[in-house]
């Protein structure tokens, strides 16, 4: 399936330079910059044979980050690297990026306006307001909310922070991988859920092939999977249980060259597989994640990704902004 993608990848002479849009040095700088503002999230090594998987499984509990997702890493790195105008900052989000921007802006004393689509869960919208943001609910998906935010930002002069298509945001997200390595867990592969690609782009930019990076997307939101097949970024229809966090119609221009060079493969999981992983995390580990936060583990539990015997597999549990009552 990836023959054309692999041949294009090997033939693209300019890919190496474009894939270095985010360097390890920039990620190290980001880690120092944001250290006072973000948490070092723990890693749990599961017992042998957990979930009937013949591999070592390490869960990075990034849902314990401020605001319940990895997003504050990129938000803080962006805001601390820019002069923020009096009008403040503006962002579009399915919920998690908006919460991170609102939280970071609140901590740094800036005004924040967040545009979210109508598919955003009420609990996520409520949290935006708790962080002091001015919230606009507009459009049926992230792309429409983004378009509305751009129009408003052009009038207000607020500093726009993209959810995933910015080098500073990617560098911030890449600090997760740098932190994980510092925690001493040597891994053979890492499974990462993908929406617009900011997290996997940052992780892959840090690891640079030293550890296999495997993308996991919902079958109903396959933006990176389809782009890798085609050899270029394209729009896809999105939907499903994880659309609020993984429902980007297209991946970012900044991350795509990084993904083509350093992402080993892209896998798709069904809504049922995502929900099963989400429920299993609660039943067996008492861990609450949103569907998008459980997507990477879904590939492992369902057998969509089959590790070699004894392989050491890392899984990023990237978000927990959901209604706990749904897991009862």
C-alpha cells in the first residue's frame, strides 16, 4: 500500500531540509522555556501479558497534563516565544487546543478568544469559559471554526495560534518525547494518535527514526493516512466518536514532511475499537480518557498493530476531556 509513498519518500531530495522545520535543538529550547508551566507526566509500565499482549507496554499518561491533554506544551511555547498584542490571542479548536490556549493565556495574563465547532462536547466548552476565554461556537467542524476565527482575528488584531500547523507548536509538543526519554524508558516503537498531526510531528522530529513512530487514526478521520498514500496533503471527510479531538480535515504543512521521513506507518482503527479501548482503560486501570486519547491504545488492543514478541511499545494517552458518566 505504501510502495508509491516509499519511493516518493526516497526520491524527494528536498525532503530532508523540509523535515527539519522543527529541530531537536528547538525542542530542547522549548523544553527549557515551558518547564515552569507544564507538568512532567508519569509513565506506567504494565505487567507482563496485560491486555493479552506479548510485549512490554508503557503508557505515557499525558492526559494528566494541565487542561487534560498534551496541548499546553505547544501553547506555552508559542505564547512565550511571541509578543502578544493587547487584543490577546485567538484560536480555533475542537476543544483541547482551545483549553490549552485559554489556560496558557490566563497564566500569562493575556486575553483569549476561542472558536469551537458545534461538535465540541459541552464539558470542553465549559472548561474554556472556566479558563476565562471568550468562546464562540460556530461551524460544524474544526475547519469551519478555523475559518471563522481567521475572519475575526483579521478584524481584532489578536495573535492567532494554530492548533497544529506551526513550528513553535510542534516543538512544544515534541517536548513530550524528550521528556519520555529522560524518564529512562527505552522503547522500540511508539503509538501516537493523529488529528492534525502536531503531536506526532513533534515526537517524530525528536526521535528522528531512533524509535519507530506509528500513527493511529480513526477510520472516519484518516487525514494523515490518506495524505501518505497520495504523497501529498489532501482534504478528507471526518466524523466518528473522536472527531472533536482527531477530526482535522487535513494534516499540517509543517508536520507532513516530518511524517513522510520519520513516521514508520499509519494505521486506522474503528469507532468500536476506540470505544472498547476507552472502556478497557477504565475497567482495568481506572484511567479515564476521551475517545481520541484512547485511539493509539486501540490499535494495540485490537490487533491492528501486532508487536513482535518482547517488543517494548510506548503508547501516548493524550487526552482525558470526556464525561466520566459515559464510562459507567
